[in-house]
C-alpha cells in the first residue's frame, strides 16, 4: 500500500544520506583500506589469517550492498508512487 511505499522511499533517502555522509564515507573507506593493506602485507602461508581478512572484507561489501539495496528499492518505490499518482490524475480527468 501507500504507507509501505512511503516507508521504502524514506528508507532509501536515509540510506543515500548515510552513504553520502562525509564521516561515514571516510570511516568506511578507512576500514576498507586497512583490510586491503593487511591482505596485501600478510604471508600467503598464513591461511587462517588470509581467510579471516577475506571474510571481513566480504562482510564490509555485504554491508555496503545492503545499504545500496535500500537506495534502489526507495528509487523504485518513488517511481512507482509517481506513476500511480499520474494514473489517478488521468482517471480523475476521465470521470468528469
């Protein structure tokens, strides 16, 4: 319904604001760079540490994807709400 659509739009807007927040961006990139630096400097013979770092990087990527899904879902909900509003307006014209 309309309420759920509004919730999805709001979540999408909040997710976009979060990704665009300078402190979030800086922190996120710092964590990613730290993990990548550790991966590059680790001995390839240390299989357990390699696996741990790769898992940490995968979690970071999954977190970013989850935020981006909210953004895309919000955009879709906004487009759908706009389409429905236009349809309602057309129907009003025909009912006169």
